[in-house]
């Protein structure tokens, strides 16, 4: 390329009869056999392209920052009320101060034999005190007063966007049972009674999910109170079972095992986290 003041010349074969017309139209005369290129025009085009790219990058970064702010605000709100959403109790090292049927002793703990061979906690309960049509017995308790799981599940579950709980459950009775539950404040009243619809066969680890949204069909009773009153102040969780008619009043010990307990958040919270990550990757 040769230079001539404010213009440069690209060494490329040039068609003279068309070149003349082109040269007159743009205001300069090409050297014989070469196509003239206006350097100022190219520089202006490059600067314009750079501004467009900077504007696009700024927009993406602004969107990314907005999403990050929203997610951070949600995270702060969770921490402000004990970080309930995302709570998991896997009983990795011990029974985490979850207790037995009457709350007198911690659950037994086993380092292996749980789902996928992992750890679990277990309660023993004798059915002799059960009656036909009676209230389902409680066999596992996690309560604020016991320091269960360090109180990590305690808080306002409505404000935190809790939609349910899930866990693995096993028993060794001779017939299938349904898991029941009760959620209450640290004072243990009022409470919400629930029943899970998935039957649990003997000696089979079964995944239990209990829907805890306001209109859930799993609810049996709010004990004269309301959904809002109960779930705005959760401090206690209790789990039991429906007693099969053939086993009512029998003098037999049943073993009830629990593992991998999770509090389930609303899907929207997870979606926001995913969107923020996607925006940041696009900005880079």
C-alpha cells in the first residue's frame, strides 16, 4: 500500500474506464492500475463499530448486574430468616439432634445402609399403644427446642418461598404405610397436619414429597388456625405414619428410618440464579 497525504492506494488491478468515473465521483484521481482507498472513511467506520460493540457490552452488563442484584437480594432475605430455602439434612456425622417418638432421646445413627449406601437416622416405636381410628403416632421429631439441625430449618416459610419438603423414608413393618407429618411453631401450636400420598412398602427406601403450598391437597388440618399463621413461624417438624388395621395395638417394634431431608424452594428462585449466570457468561 502506498500513501498519498489523506489517502492511501491499495495495489490492486484497476479497470481504467470504470476507475475514471469512480475517481471523478468521489473526488480524487486513481493512480494507473490501482484502486484508491480513503483512510479517514475506514477509521470512522472502525470507530463507529467499536461504539456499537461497547454499547452492546454495556447493555448486557447492565442486565447482568440487575439480575445479580435481584438474586443477591433474594439471598439476603433468605439469610435474614435463617436460610431455610435449600436446607438439607443428610445426617452425615450424627443424628443432628433429631429425636424419637416422645422426644426423650436422639435418633439412632448409622453411617451406612441408607440410600446409595450412605448414612441415615432411625427411630424405634412399639405399636401396642395404637388404636383403630386414632391419631397417627409420631416417630421422628425435629424441633427448635432440641437444637435439631442447629435450627437451620426454623423461620418464616411463606416469606422464604418454601413449596414443600422431600426426604427418603423406610420402615420394617409387615404392611405398607403412608407417612404423616405436622409442622408447627416452636411452641408446638398451632400446627398443620399433612399426609403423603406415596405408600411406603416394607424395607424399601422411598422418596416422600409433601406439597406445602397454600392449596396443597396434602393438608389434613390447621388445628383451628390458618395456613398463614402456621407457616409464617415454623419451629417444629414431626413425622409419623398411618397404622395398618391389621397392626393396630400389636406388641411389635417398628423401625422407621429417614435420610436426605430437603426443604424445597419455589422454582422461580432457581430460575433467577440460572439467568444471572447466563447473563454474566454472555457479557464475558
